[in-house]
């Protein structure tokens, strides 16, 4: 946002500071000035003078000798300009003065060109007449200036006065870095209000007077808003009997000071209001508006539209359009159409001041590849209540400048008006936040300086709608700090009570998972959450499997990163393959990362993110090593129950005879197994590999770090060994279930110590041996108590077809 100091002073008339003082103060109060340019930095001693006499140069055909009245005296200047005559008033730089550069545009010289007394072909010259380029301007900014020659002033200017002041160059232009939540500061009025509060001076906004004749605007135009979400407010006023002419000097100079080229009075008024109020406006030739009706609606998909710049744009149904009774006449908030442009023959104008959804304008601007000054402001999210003030101000300027006749009334489509917010005021809390001791009276005075009013009855600060950034007490504290002065806030030590910090429970469980994995020889890996749909083919996941129901990325980097993963194995297997192909031996890797499961209603609900602990290894180690890591983890997180392993896991990417689901409390919490040989081939891994995946939300919900102390046993244990001949299809886990269930109250532990298949065992069977320990906490056990428990165990084993080995 750029603005000139002179424009700010129009609303803060008592402001008297240098450009550097203004920069420092505004930046310190929170309205950062990125930089500034002093317009007359390279100009000096340039006055308005009048040519009294012109004579031919005695020794040069292309030069003339002029006698020029500079107010205090008449001096002689030799010039080659062809467009001057006696009586013309021209800018003259005196001896010792400076101009910005040469005659050609862009020939500026840092520090300016110093003019000295000299002789041209033997005739003395005591200064130089100036073109607009030599003053640092261009014919675009000053269209009345000749394209080749000396600038000629109007006849009513006063001889001897500063030409720098006449051109408005005794000024400085500031570039403000305005944050996106301070929409009000994208206007001169907003910056002037901040200036007045910063320097504690009166703020004098422009006085907007009522305009309009006795006619009714509703007789001229009808407005229908069909999408109130994208257009919360649409204001329209009509001006007839338009007289197109150049704008007055003051208006042109203000526009020039912020880099806007003056065009004509009508266009200049809309540009002026956009800068003054931060409210973009648009003017339509009402005679070209079919049906005298404005309809605000979305474009048709694939609609073609030619904008004012002559470019044809292809639109979709997300772009909001301004239409008349037959056709589209403008892209809302971005640019009008070529079919409704203002020409010099315009007789009746429709002024538009509307508020459009900022997000939609930003997206539409990007889609059609067109960004304008108007769209830049609308993108920030303007205040709908500002639209009426802006359009009334425009109509006031129309009457003041004699542009036309304003029709009475205004069409205002504003169904859901924005209301002022109220924020509870608490002086003590604000002082506590800032570390200050500021009185409530002083705080309220600061609020009032930026138009935040205080309601004594409710003890609330009433926030106007244009201050969208003030929502809570902390925002009020910021306002106090900004204008009280950050430099006045004393340095204090932080206050508070020391507390013992620790990680949240979920992160503590994950840290244990990391520790167990690393103590077991695994190194942590990080894998992409974005994957290719081809991953499911590599993992041999069948078509129609729920794993193939994925979240697709709208703007992927490529097909290989086009979906969010629903299974975590691809990343770990890819990393194992990379290590294998680099000939690294005995590799163990783990990852803690999310999978993304789409919701039943993806348009309204985000996917479910579930953390997975994924382990993968090849080389030293086998299925039972991986099983041991899982058991160690479950023990470390306090899951003291007995986990079970169900071989009917049915994972297509694992070896059909060497896989199992990990079951705890009847719930599957993960799986492990040897990777299927075909999958190994798909990943170019040339030896057996093993993986395990644990669903961390299931682990976290069952984990506990509570530990109960048990004293050392006082009474001796009794141990019994059982050697059994077991059918090969019976798993040892089933045997352990029987021992645990039938062992009785004195069963302390059991341990598998031998597993054998060989010549001494009949076909289809295996030898299994367990050591079973019994102990009582309150007495020494008797043989008959242990024998009774063993009988229960052996009977249950025999019922399952298991025999004692003889």
C-alpha cells in the first residue's frame, strides 16, 4: 500500500513531521513502513517564470535567447525549445539548482543534475527551462505536458512561486507493509486514522454530504443478487448528464502521488475512492445495460467473456459474474467487460460499490490469470459496511466536480448486515499481559483514538466492523501497547510457577516404541505419506480390497505421489530394497508414521489418520526375533495380558504359512510375518525379509505406566516339567492357553524349553516340553496341591489329543 504524506495530512491537518520521523513512529506503532521516496530529493531551485522576450541567437539557428521574469528579477536563458513563445509561463531551474535528469524519460540521475551559469555559442545563460521529464515526471502522469518540449503552465499560476510545489513534488510517498488482517489500512483513511492515533492528533475524515435529486434510482435500475454468500452486499447509484473532462489539479496530483495515471474525471473518481476508502468501484454505461437490471450470479461452465483489456477469458461455475438482463458485463471484483466499457459518449452511469467473498475472488483471479488492483483489495475480505460510505463519497465528488447529476437514493442489496463486535474490557488483565500499570482512563482514550468505543454499562469495547482483527482481550492489549508505546513498556522478569513438564501419554508410548525398536537393533526411517496407486499391485493387494480405497491428492507432484497411503509397508520395503541393492547386510529399519483412511463422507470429513509402528528386516533374524520385539514392546507399555497370534491373518503380501495377526483382548492390534516371495521379487530383494506392523492407537488405548510393587517371594516354588507329543497342527500358543486356564491359583509361570521333530517322533507329531512353576504367597505348597493342578492340566491336554511323552 503506497500513499503520499500530503494525502495523509489532508485528514490529519496538524501533522508536521519529516519523512524519517513519520517512518519511525508509524513502524513503532505497528503500521510498518517498508520505505519511502522523497519526490523532490533531486530537485532544487525550480520556479515558475514567464517569458518576456525572445530573440534569435546571433550565432546559432536552432537556439533562441529569452528574457525570463522569475518574480524577483529578469534573467537571460538560452534554449533550443521550439514550443515556447512570449507570455508563456514555464518551469525554470536557477543557477545552482538541480533537475532530476535528462529530457528523455527514464534518464534520471541520482542526486540530480546541477545547473550552473554557462555560455551557449558565446551567449550567457543563467538557468534552464524544464520539460516534464527533467522534473522526474512522464507524459503518462502529466498528459497535458508536451511530448517534446518545455512544460507550459496555465495562465493563472503566480510567477516566482515554486514549481516543485505546483507539481506536488514537495512530498514523500511511503510504502506500507500492511498485514492481511488489517483490511482498513488498505485505504488512505485507515492509514490516516492510524497516523492520528500514533501522533495523538485529531483525525478529520472527509465529510460526506447527502447527494441526489428528487428522482428515484429504482426507476433507473434493478439489482438482484442470486449468490448472497459470494456477494453479501451490492450498492448501486446512478448519475445522468455525464460530462467527461479532465480532473482538477488536486485530484490528479493525489492519484499521481500513489502511481495512478489520471484519465478523466469519471474514471479518476472511482480510482480515487478505491485509494481513499479502500473500496473498489466500477462504473457501467447504463445505456448498455440490457433491461436496466444488474444480476449477480455465477458464470456458466465454459463461458467465454471478453474483459476490458480485450482478452477472452474462459470461466467456470465458481467465478462470480455481474450480468445484465441478457449477458455478462463484468467479472465480479476483478474486471469489467469490454461490452460495458465507459466511452467519451457516455450519458448515464451506474456506479457499483459491492463486497465480494475474498477467497472466491482470489481463486477466480488465479483461475482466469488476471489480477487487478480491485481484486487485490477484495482478496483481503472487505467490510460490507464500507460500501455505502464509498459510493456516497463518489457521488459527492461527482456533484462537486460537475461530472453529472446524481439520481436520488441507492439500490442496496444487503440481506445480512455485519454487526459490531463486543469485547469484554479488563484493565487488570491487559496490564498483566503487557507488564504495565496503565489506567483504565488512558486505555479507553487509546481505544477511542482508533474508533473503538467503550460501553460503560456493559464494560465492553465496541469494535467497528472494519476492524476485523480485534476479536479478544489480547487484541485490545495489543492496541494499548501500540499507542502507549512499546518503548515505554518496562522490562520485567517473567512471572509464573515452576511445574514439572512431561510428554503427553500418547507421545510417551511412542517414545517407548522407538526405544524398544532401537534397543532391538532397528534404525529409524522416514517414508513418504504420498504414494503411487501401483503400490497395491507390488504388494499383491487384490482388486476391490479396502486398502485400495485411498485419498487422492488434488495437485500431486506426479502419479508416483498421487494418493495418501493406506498401508505403511511400501515405504519400509522400498528402504530395505535400497539397502539390499547397496549390499548392506543385516538391515533392520522401523518407522512411526501415519496411514490415511478415507471417511465415509470425504466431502465433509477429513480422512482418519492412524499412527503405525512398522518394522522391517532382512539378514540375521527370523519370524521369532520379530515376535520377540513385539512382546518386548507390549511388556514395556504395561500390557501385561497374554497376546495371541492368529495364523489366519490372510495378508496377501506375506508368506501364507509364516504370518499371524497379533491379538490382544480379542482385538487385532497388528500383524507380522515373512514377506511373500513374489513381493520380494517385486521390490528386488534377494533374500528373506520379515515385517511387523502395530496399530499404535490400539496400543495407546491399552497401555499403562502404572506399576504395582510386589515383594520378593518368601516361600519356595515347586517346578514340574511336561514333555508332550503334540499333533503338528496344534500351536504352542494353544498349549499355553490350556496351562494358564487349568493351572489354578498357584500357577506362577510356564516356559517352553524344548521343541523337537525327528526320528524318535512319529509322523505328523512334534515333541514339546514345558517347565511349569507353582508358588503360594502365604505358605509352602504341598505335593497334593501341585499334583491336583497338574492333573487338571494333563487331562485338558489329553482331551485335545496331546500325549505325555514316554
